[in-house]
């Protein structure tokens, strides 16, 4: 009888461990009753230590090698070290140029405090507008990078641009390491981490935008999100010891807050994660306390972020805050009903409905009482995107035409299939999802489940961390199927989940249990396949893709844009210091970085005033009169106008998505749909007419510089009418 009672006592202690009452005393009893490390043979301890050591070494090495690979590839692609400073800066395009320009401004400031003040009260970037650049553009990465550059004495060793991109490349190495660790934690073997890294690098066109736009906010933020997910994965594991649980909790807290500070859209991604945890809590009753501890991390991060982001009201009206508050309130209202009973099932349904209703209600109330400048254009964009509304608005249609906001192309799925990633991901996802549903139905029926899941059980869908990842990847994948730009959030976790699955014996046992395999022992065959399949995949990837990667590193490319270099050189030498330039937002970002001159607009799409400015300045490519364009430019105090030949004579690949076509639709100069009213324009296209140099265009504008790509016109302060 004593031998039979032992496991029962231990099982009761585990259950008490997950409750909040008497937690410390239970932990002490468990440690004293089950001293596993002391009883384990020395060779077993050595094997465990060797496994962990080799895995950690492989994870860190993978991250470092990837960071070095990015650095070498960037050098080869742009021939970076052999370029002048101006030519290097031109490689930062669009909004990337804006972020890096503020990093330069911080380094030029006499002190850190003065630099922060000038950024938070910036009136030297956009004409007639004072902006808090730190809050509006989430410039915390630039602040940190500038402090590190000066505090570490790197200004005597390395150039600012190399220090800046070096930090970003280093973060990408941490990103890869975090994915490695997550896959390792889920599968139990670091072989899964190696396969994750291989798939990530091979599919880097679809996993990251680092090689196109280094300073993007997501390149700074997503590595911290990957660390948060790795910590969350370990935290949700059922067999985690006390010290491991505390470490994961602290790492999760730090990375969640840092992620929220680095990217203005981070709380939307955390909202999806909170939904995943809410569904996990609904399906996996044992993890309820842990899930609500994560909710507390969200609350703390939102509160601290609100204070340190200049009382950012967007965090108060975010759906994440409404959902978490609703979940905590629903938790307080729950009754202590015995699990498995009919009343408990009814309460689960009521709780689900209550959370959904409270979330929507709280969000509406917060928006009513908290003054905010939420991205209203984003909601309008989604309405038009899903066919709920129609618009002729230039900004909305221009956003809809952006490639990153389109549905994924067939090439995207073809690339993932050629690297064997997509087929294995679908296989793993189907097995995990079906196993998860099987476990859920058993719980709904009230069947008792084992507290500890063993390999022989073949129930991979019963593990809480697996349930979380299945739900999370489905949510991210659903968004990526609608907007291609979101594939950079989804594809890295496709690599991780697929690698975990093929390397996990538990997944193969689950499959064999369903197939009722009798000829060979399922566990033995699963152990063989979990080693053989990833080895075969790795060898095939090495044979096919490794030569391509080496070719990319060996091939010396060159970024050649002499026209833009000549334009920037002319501005720095000939234009007055107080001059204000007008043109396309993308070009204005480069001008701000390379020259420091003031501009009329910026390539930023989270501010209604800047969006309106962009639309007005783009009118230089429409069929408007010289007088109209002159009035627009003088209203923004513009001294120079830059006409880009690439936009004026654009030959778009997508029908109706050229800038001039979108302007004609917005201005009513072309019939877009049946029943539209056509407003005939008696003026030719401004960007064409101004090049001819005849009245009235020469009355308002004087050409002062031109090359093959750009035409610069001075906006006349005194209008001289010529016949």
C-alpha cells in the first residue's frame, strides 16, 4: 500500500503547486520528497549537461554566424566600405532614411539631454510643423544607439553608420537564436533549432526585410518579441522547475516591455498573443494561473509604456488593454464550480461571451473618454480592403496599391514549397491541431486526462505550449493570407513550428497512434524518424541552397545611383540653408538625411496631417494648373520643387496604380466606374507642362537644376507674368 500511495501523494502536490495558496510550503515538500538530481547517476547528469551545453553553443553560434552573414552580404551588395558617406546614406530609402537621420542628429547634439529636447520639439524637419519625433516615430532605438556609441567610446574606433547597422545585425542574430531556443524547448532536441535557422536563412526574402530597409522599427522590435515567445514557451511548460519558471517570467517581462517601446504597432501583435492565451486558458484549465500572470505583464508594460512614451493615448485605447482588463474582470466574477460538471461547462461559455462583450464595451468607453489620435486611415483602409466601402481618395487607393498590402503572390508559396518548408509546416500543423481538438473534446466530455504526458501517450496536442503555438500561428497565418507584408511576422514561426514537428518524436508517435501501427513499435519508429527526417532535410537543403548562399557572398554588387548623388551634392552646395524642398515623400526622406534641409512632407503614414501634405504635394503629377500648384507649395513655404521623371513617366505594372492615375481618379479627371462624373481638365499634366518652359509655368517657377532623373524648380517669390 505504501508503494501505491507514493505517486498519489506526489500527484496531489503537483496540483497544489499550480494553486496560489500554500505555494511555498508545497514547493519545499516537493523538493525534499523528490530529490531527483541527487539520485541521478553521474553519467546521466553528464549527458544532460553535455546536451544543454552543445545546444546553447549551437544556438549562440547560429545567431553570431547569421549576424556575420548579414554584414558580409550587406558589404557585398552595396560595396559599402568603398563608398563615400553620401553614397552610403543614399542606400537608406524612404522612412529608413528618416530614422537614420535622427540618429545622426543625436550624435551632433552637444549633449544627450539637448538632443532629446530637439527631437521632442522638432521644428527643423517639416516646414510649418513642430513634431515630437521621439513619440511619433518611435525613435527609442536611435536614442539608445547614440548613447551606446558615445558611452562606449566607439566614436574613436568605428564610424557611426557601421555602429548603427552593426547593432541591427546583432539583434537579428538574437532573433535567430530565440527561434532556435523556442524550437528546442518544444521538441527537446537542439537539432530542431538548427533546422529552424537553416529554413529561416534560406527563406530570408520572406522571413525578414533586413536587407532592404535596415532601420525599420520591426527590425529593432521583432528580436525582442522572439525572445518573449521563447520565454513564454518555457514558462507554459508543465514540467518546469521553480527557478526556470522565475527566469522565464523575468525574461518575458523585460522583453515584452522592450518590444512595446520599440514599435508603435507592437500592442496589436501582443493583442493577438493575448487572444491565443485566452483560448489556451479556455482549453487548458491547468495553465490558468500562469496565463493570468502573463496578463499582469501586459498591464505593467502598457502602464509603463504610457508613462515613458509621453502619455501615449494609443496604448490606452488599444484593444490589448481592453481585452486584458476584460479577462481579469471575468476571472474575478468566476464562481468556484467543480470542474467537469455541466454547470462548469455552461460557465465556460458564459465566460467566453462575457470576455468578448466586455472587451468591445471597454474599448468603446475608453475611446469616448480618452482623447486620442488613433490611425483612422487604417480603419478606412481595412474597410476598403475587405470591400466594405468604396473610395476615390488618393491616400487610400495609394496604400491599397502598395505591394506589401496586397494578398500574397503565388511566388511566395512557391518559394516556401521549393525549400520544403511549407509542406512540412502544413503536416505538423494538421497533426498538432487535430491532436489539440481531440484533447479538447475529451475535456468537454468530462474524461479525465493524465497530469503528465509521456512519449508513449501520443498526445502532443495536450501540451499547453503546443496549444498556444498552434492558435498563434493560425491567427498570424490568417492575417498573412490577407496582407503580404505581415508574412514577416508569420514565416519565422512557420520555420520554427515545422522544425519542431519533424524533430519531435512525440508528434510521430501521435501520428502512428492514429494510424494504429502494429508492425513496428511506434515509439522506436518515432525516435528513428525524428532523427532521420531532419537529417535528410538538412542534407538536401545544404546541397541545394548552400552553394547559392556562398555565391551571394562571393558576388560583388554595386549600388549605383549617380543622379541622386548629384542632386544631393547640388543641394548642399547651391541651395540656401533655410530653403524648404517639396517633392515625393520618399525623396524628401533622403534629402532630410543627406543634406539636413527642411522638407514639406515625410514618408510616414501614421499622421493625418502628413498624409494630407503628401497628397497635396503629389498634385505636381496631376492635371492641375500652375496657379493651383503654386498656391499649394507656397502654403507650405516651399522654396524648391523637385519633379521626378520616374513618377512623371511611370509605367506601372499594376493597372491603375500609378501615382498619376490615382490622382486623376481622385480629381475626377478620369472615369473609374460606370456612373462617374468626368470633370474635364483643360490643363495638361503639370510635371510634363512645366518642362516646356512656357507661360504661365515660367511665371511661377524657374528651373535651376536638372539631370536625367530630377528637375529642380525654384518657387518664385515675386511672380513675373510673361507673354
